C-alpha cells in the first residue's frame, strides 16, 4: 500500500484533478509500446469513452415546481447545487454529474443530503431543463474512496427511494471509487456507471505509481477553499497556488518593457493562477479567502523585493501592487529578485554565485560550421 | 564578385536580384574551392504575438528595443544594422509570425549578433525545428527530390546532464565552447554520450538505411540539420534546428522559396500546437455564463530509456537552480514528489510565458496555459532530443507530434525556382 496514495484518494482536490486527468486527450498505452518509449502511466478512461469536461462546478438550479413539490412533501432540498465536474459525450448527449466526497454520509437530515437531492433532480428526467440544453441521458456519480462506495450507495438509494415515493423526479445514481495499491491508483466503476460509459464494471488503472513517488499529477485546479482536505494537502495546494501566482507575476514582469509600471490586482492574478476559475466563484467567503491569500503572497513579495530594491513594489489602495521599472538595469534587478523569491517559504533566496557558464550561455552562441 | 550592397537595395525584387548575383558568383568560387566571401545565410525568427496587427512600425520598435536599427525599404522589408551602425542584413517579414534575416556576414559574428538580440527579447525567438520535425521534413524532401541527388543530414546529441560523479561548472561551460581544442593535454576525460554525425549521401541510400540506423542507435533520431537539394542545380539549402538556413545553391530565389516553404509549415505548426494545447476555461456557447469547461491538451514527452537518478537530478538542478537557467531556458521552483519526479509551476524564461511541467525519469508532461507561445513547446522538444534523449517521442494530446507536423505540411505549396 502506498500511504500517500491511500491518503490522497480521500482528498477532494485530488479527486477533482484525477477526474479531469481521466478526461484528458492522452494516447492509449499501446501507442507508447508501439513507439518503444516509456508509457505515461495515466490511463484516461473517460476520454477513451469520448467523455469530455463539460463544466466545472456549474450551478444547477432545481426547477421551481420541483422545489415547491419538495416543500409540500416536507423534503428539504437545496435550491441548486454545484457538482464538482460535469462531463458529457457529444455523440449521444450523455451527461455525467460527479460530486467528490472524502467519505460517505448517512441518510439523516444534513446539508449533504439536501445537496444530493438537488443533484439527483439535475440528473433526472428534468435534466434538459436544468442544463438548458438537450440531455438524452444523465447519471449522478459520487467519487470517493472505494471503501466508502457501498455505504454511499446505500444512503443514496434511500434518499432516492424517498424522493420517488413523493413523486420527485430523481435520476439514476452510481459511484466512482478510488482505490490505491502499491503500484497504482485505480478507479472502481459500479454497474450503473459501467453501463453508462459502455465498459465492464470493475477496477481500471488511473495512474501507475513509481516506488517512492507521490502519486499526484499536475493539478489543473490547484486550490479550493471549500474543499475539506487534510492539513498537509491544504498546505501543498496553497504552495501550488502560490507558485502559480508567482509564475503569473514573474511572467508579466519579464514581458514588460522599461520604462513602465505593472499593477497586480487580485482578480487578474488569481484568474491567471486558476485558469480563470476565480472570476466565477460565487461563494463570497471563499472569494475573500482567496483574496486574503493573494494579499499575503503579494505582501511577502513586496517585502522581499523591496529589501533589495527600495521602493520597487508599492501598494496603492484601490489599485493593487505597483511595480515600477525605470530602465533595463532595474528590469533585470527586479526579475532577479522576483525569481529568487521563494513561493514555498515566502522569503528571498540567496543569490547564486555568478557562473562562467551563465555568462557564456547568454553571450556566446554555438557556432555551426558554415562560413 | 557582385556585392549585394545592402544599403542601396530598393525593393524585394531588387533584393532577390542582388543576392542572386552574389550567390551565382559564389558558386564559381565553390567550384574552384576558393570561397572568398561568406555564404548567404538566413536566420528565421519568430515574432511573438506576430499577428497581422503588428505593424511595420511596431516591428521596428521591437528590433530597436534590442538595439537593432532598421530602416524600411518597403512594406515588410528592412535594412538591418547593429548598434554601431554596421549593415548586417535584410529583414523580411515572410509571414505574419516569421521574420527572415538574410545576410552575407560571416557565420560566427552573425550568430553572435543574432543570439545577442534574440536571447534577451521576450518578443523574438528562433524558429525551432526539432529532430521530430526534421524527421517529417526529411520525408517531404525525399518525396519532392530526385532520388539520386545528394543530401546532407547532421545528427547532434550531447548528453550534457549525463556525467559521472560531481561535475564542476567549468566542464559544462567547456562543452559550450564552439570549437574545443583538438589536442589539449590538460583536458579531462569526460565519459558521456556526445554524438555529432554528418551524413552525406544520395537520398535513396539514406532513405534505405535511416530507419535501421535509428533503431540501432537512437542519436540518429536527433536530426539537427537537413539539406534540401536545390532543383535548379548542384548544392542545396541547409536548415539548422535553431532556424538558420545556409544557402549552398546557385540561386537565392530558390533559397528563399525553400525558406518560405518550411516557414509556412512551421507557422501552421505553431497555430496547430497552440489551438490544441492552450488550456483555458471556456464558457459554453449554448449557455454563456452558466457552464465553463476546461479545454486544452497536455504535451507528453516520453523517453526511450529512463534517465538514471543522478542524471535526472543534474538536469533538474542545472535547469532550475542556475542564475539564468540553462539550455532549457525555464524558470520555476520545483516541488519534489519523489526520487525522480518533480512538478514545476513556472515559466519559459525566454518568452516569459507561464508553463506547468512534470518531469520524471521517464519523460515530461507540459500544461500550456492559454497565450503561451507554441514555440515554447518546440524549443522544449528540440532540447530534450538534443540533450536528454534523442529517441524521445512527443504527443500533443492523443496525437503524435509527427502527425501534427504532417498535417501542418498538408497542402503547403512547394514552388522551387527552376
């Protein structure tokens, strides 16, 4: 058993990113063998079944009449819900709604059950109305550790049974389990999901594990303030988010032409770091949390750079952090200070010694033999 | 000898005529093996964000920022001089994204000058023809040329990260020197793979054996130069992996046609790479504002042989821990995820565009955010073949890199002179 993998299969952010990788256009393993190169190790099962990412965390509203019916029946239901990912297959308009959970929950009254009811409606006979586009078949799937799938399915079945009994149009249900072993993390597909995808039920390799390696793939979604991950995973995700913000700032300064100035405000940098997801965050508390992280990061960068280049970065209320670049020398000095700032420790790293190699690398081209 | 007299060129037609005269005379010198003047060379450069909206005035500004002064001859054609005012060549905007610098300055000072103004510029880059791209171009050239014609291929692979034991910086620097001393008693023995093979033979002969050679010895995948034989006479046009093209034919007109042919393919390759790889959140057309999906495709590079842990470590440290980066021109702060696995959420430090990478002993995965130039991908592929694994294969999404290049070449007109 790979202890890291065992921990990660419970982490919602790993689960979301795993799901996104399962839907990425990647070659089949046999292609790598044909070319005689090392296989990638990631098996994109959903892409192979021609499912693509349709939406990330879309808000799916329960039709008003259904909400009224639920109210009349005394069944609490959320007004709308955001499944973590919706995948769709264009050729037959199948929609797969996936909600990630660290563990299963019981059928008693809870926010999770209210959310499940809303998701079941979205994946039910009224799906086309909810999505405002043609849906020929939909399925709700909970992604969670394989060991929790049976319990989860029991809860969902009871919740659905109750809804059917009251005439509420709930859709079909399934689970997508994540299972880790010494050599791989696999996805476990139940019979409902298998029929929907057109595969046999069972376990399919998602990612091969090399001895001693952390199984995490590159993260598309690096951070989610709403996700309830472990402290270690939260710290890791924050480190990734900071690195992506760092890359955004460094790249913008690198492309600047002095004399000029650049303003960094939370919206642009966070959107850059999150593939544009930040702009769509509805949860105000989460958005504020993200802004606070940005502020923490920029304050640290400001202190670090200004300790070497006095006044290079200044905060302007209402605008953001302004980086002033006077001339080419100042530009180079700011790039040097920025690139030595550590997104890990939020402090400056010492200057590496100037190397003869560096000078030649930049000044002496390789000369091929032609006159 | 007819000098091109760059300063008096007054238009494209005149430029072609002058360079034609120059190379025609030069063929006689080549015949007599008494080459008195430098060959005509073209340097192909990619103009970042070189959409049609980049006017000639904007182009002049880009070059001026790198201390290249240009005076306009006509639309998209300029006389270029270095900082001291010395005429260096003619710059032609061949395609919206590609510039060609034609010059008769000697190779060494010309390359130094070009490198000095391209390296620090986030708006200019070399055209990067990887070994895999050359593999496809070889196939095209083979179909276009008569089989008895001679061609020339150069294969270059230097395992600069594969060094036994602790290596001082100077050794790597030593490998950078253009012409290492032939007999230096002081020179240490460095044991690592270092291949530079030049193959000159008839196309049919090479065609017959190349696949076998590649299977036997993987550096034969790392094509770094390829000659397109000239259909108008002897010689041809030598394409280098960093976008230099040396004319060894008797017709500049033919040289320019070949340059244009490859450039058209390359420009389509860039567009195709960007269209497929750029990751972004895109709103649904049917329900704007409601649904956002991730679009894009990873670039996957896989090695023929996994790197040894010490080679992997040296590659990562040389790439990310040097002051100005290394051959790969990448910046980032690696996250260690195992003995031979790191994640880098960093940037291309030449074009200053974000780039997310996973490096392992078995290969590399790149996530290219929306807006990052396709050239970054082709430089990465070129460098991996040259310095890490000549037989590495690349995939853009679920398609092979070669398939993308082949598709880019489809329908591109081949219009040689003659």
